[in-house]
C-alpha cells in the first residue's frame, strides 16, 4: 500500500532516474499524439507519472537533507540537471499544452487542475519564441543548482565550526541536559563543545554566561558561508531575467501570479502597517531589556549577541520563569505521543506505530486510520545530528488521489526537526519553543495527510497558494500554549509528576514576552525578501537594502560583520523567494481561526475542529483558501485577530 523507504544504489541512482525520465518522455509523447482528449485519458495518466517520479526521487532529496554525505550529495547534484531538463521540456511542450487547453470537464476539481496547469505552462514560457524558451530552460537548471549550492555551503560551514569551553564556570546556568550534550572527555579532562547546530547554538546564546564566547558563537553563526554572496548575486540576476522574459517587471510581480495576495503594493502596505503597529511597543521592550542588562551586569551598550541571554534572564526575573523550569516536563517521546493523542481526539483518527525501513534508528513511523480504514502514514525524525540540515520542516511524499485505473493512493509525509538528542544521563528534552515547532510541522503534515481530493495536482498541500500554506501549521502551533493541551503530556521525566498549573500559566503568560520585537524581526525578513525581488540589486547594494529596512525594524543594529543574508536559505534555497511575507499573511487566517476554535477548558472546540478538517484540511488546494475559509465560518478573517493574538497595544 505504501512505498517502502529505500535507496538501493546511490551510485547508479542518476542512471535509474534518467531511464525513468526517458520512459516518461515516451509515455507523454504517446498521450500527446493520441486521439484521446478527455480528462480521464489525458490528464489522469499525466498525474500518475508525476506521482511515480515523486515516489522515486523524494527519498534521495530527503536523504541528502537528513543523512547528508558525499555520496548523497554527488547523486543529488547529478540528478538536478536531469530533472531540470525534463521539467523544462515538459513545460515547453507546445503539443501537450495545446492538447490540455482543449480538454473539457464538468468536474470542479478537474477544472481547477486544468486552470492551474494552463497558468503554469504560460509562466514557464510556453508562449515564448524558441530562442527565449531555450534561455528559460538554462535559467531553471542554473537556479536549481545554485539553490543546492547555497544549502550545501551553509551545511558545510555549520558542520565546520566548534567552540571549546574549558572552564566549568563558563557553562554554569545552562540546563543540565545541554551541559551533558556539550561535555566531552579529552586527555582526562572534561571540556564543553558548542557547535552552530541550532540546539547547541541556542543553548549557549540563551544561557551561556561568558559574553566573549557568546560573541564568538554569534559571529561564527552570522558570518557562515561568505561564498554565498556570489551565489545570491547569481540567483537574483537569473530570477530577474526569468521574470522579464515572461513580461513581468520583476520577480516579485511574477511570484504573485500564484499567490493569494493581489498585488505588490498590498504586500508592502500590509507589512509596513504591521511594523507601525508593533513599533511603539517594541521600543518599550528594548528599553526595558537594555535597562535590565545595565542593572544586572553593567552592560552599557546592549549587542545582538546579548539579546537572547538577557531576555531569558529578564523573563526569569519578571515572571519567575524560564525554559529550564519546563524542559524536564517535555520529554520528546511524551510530547510526540501526546500530540498524536490530541490529533486523534480532535480529528477522529488513530495512529499505530509500525516497524518499517527508515533512514536512521531514531525515526518513528506511524500508520493513520480513519473509520478503522488505513488512511495515511507519517514519519518523525526529530533529533539533531551532524549529517542533518538545520531547522524544521515537513516533506510530503505520497499523495491521496484516484489514479487512471481508478485505484486510491494514500498519502505519506516526513516531519523533520532538530531537537536535542538523547544521552545516557538524560532523554531528549524539549524547550517549550521546540514543542511549538513540533505542533507547527504537524499542522503542515495533517494538511497533506488529511487531504481527500481525487486529483493529485490539488490534493493535500499540492496547489495551495504559497502565502496561505502556513495557515494550518500556525493554527495548530497556537494550541501549544494552552494549559488544557499541554497537561495531557507534560510529566517530569524523572518523577512522572504532572506539570503544575502555575507553570502552565507561566507558559501562557510569557507567550508574548517581547512579541513586538519578534514581529518587527519577521517583518524585517519579509520586507528584505520582497524588496530584494522587486529590484535587481548588485552584491554591494544588498547589505544597503537590509540596512535601510533596519532603520525601522531593527531597533538594535547588528554588528557590521553580520551577513544574515548568507544564511537566509528560506528565500535562496527553500522556495520562499518573494514569499517570506507569507508567514504574516497566513497568520491573519491562523489567528482568526484560533480564536474561533479555542475552548478555555478543553483547549479546542471539537465541533469546530471537525469543521476545520472538513472545510480546510480535506480540500487541500482544490479551491482558493479565501473561499474555503468563508465556506467554513461564513465570513472573511479579521486582521485585528493577529494583533489580538500577540497582545500588541493599539
């Protein structure tokens, strides 16, 4: 029923892929030349080919991210030009395009598929003259290779750095689990090593008492992969050229063709309005933090590498609370099991752990059942390791749809995080932020796994507009702050004692600590991304653009050596180019839906949860999200819900 996760021979994988692509070319040619012109005989088989290709290639792409090695890297890099060439050929197949244009159907889902397909053909350059089509093909290939190069440079730089701390006083104040993770015996002496992997980096930046070490780590992290400056320059030039080949003024305008936001002005106005609302409160938050650092340690000039450390101390003083107080209650296995129980209860499904092939011993796999029928599969890979790219993400693999032979396919997905690993002394313990991250990625996963569309191209997360795809993930993460939800799985890993109501109230109370500063930072990223793709900026202009935006958004200016853009993989390697604003755009939906579904006693209104599953999750990309939202609640989302969520003073 499900594809087993396996790659039998990395060395010959590119040759296997090329053979498959050649078979697909032949099949597509036969479909194009046939006398058939019905949706069932033309487009259904094309979707089957898409699924077959995804089933084959996704494991390699996934493996290259989670078990990176010279072998996976070599195979992956050799496959990229093959896929790019195939994709470009299909996107510029005039005969296929004309055949698809002629298809008529009364099925609403199929009509959406055809509308999207025709739009994508046009945006891929189907109407361009041959010379420009050839150039478009070259651009697509180069962008694919450059995105991979950007990621690999970042991963190599992250793996290459290590800070060794020899004096135990310089790790005092860190949670014991983080001290255990950093400890290493060298020549009979215990030293503590910190890397640029997120669990290790954040542990020292948040709790590390030695300011010089914090600056060293911060500088190492924010000067990673300087060679990405050249990569960024090439990416921007190619994206600008691609947009102009298609008749757009810039890449941002091109990107909005597949987005919910109607125009460039709307995106900029939305972000700048949010910034103005957050700014007064953000200034107060920074003034409070600066005064606290000066009072506590005589810090007269607060720096970027001080913010996490003194913020944590201020939170501790202000609320008598910090992450070390809750971390023992968030044992990774308990959190995961609790999350699955919550999803089971809310959405009327069941999870059953299964023993199947995976890529690492720590991976857990579960089959999903609805009405006692097998309905999907989900893999969890939650712990950090050297071979794994940083961050957290959901990867879809198989898709729910009905194929050309009338057989139902079931969906599967991977949830990947980088939490602290287990050790002999302690199990994997999560910060509350990690719990929120797991809920977030699970929100993405159920959006794909609960899809019920019969057409692959609009099933699950397929065809969901990029600037609303974060809605289900943000929606679910909001419930990770609710006491009624957390108490279901928060038990002390040693004593088994449940978390007390005081700690639960502290989590909720501190949720919006420095919320305005956090919002400004996200808006900074979004404005930088969008404006960067509105105008072609040369290498020496990119930092100037960021500095200009920071005059409003960065109340505390980063050091001049900081090159945040060299690690901004979301937009240079992760598909968010001219789309980082999506996090805030979608958050209007998620905040509004959250208040609609919130139940103070149970955590979640179960009746609304069923409606959310039926109207939002199950429909995938078969209709525009704005329509699905109105179908669910009978109204449009209220932008004020976002300000309410963050408790930002009007």
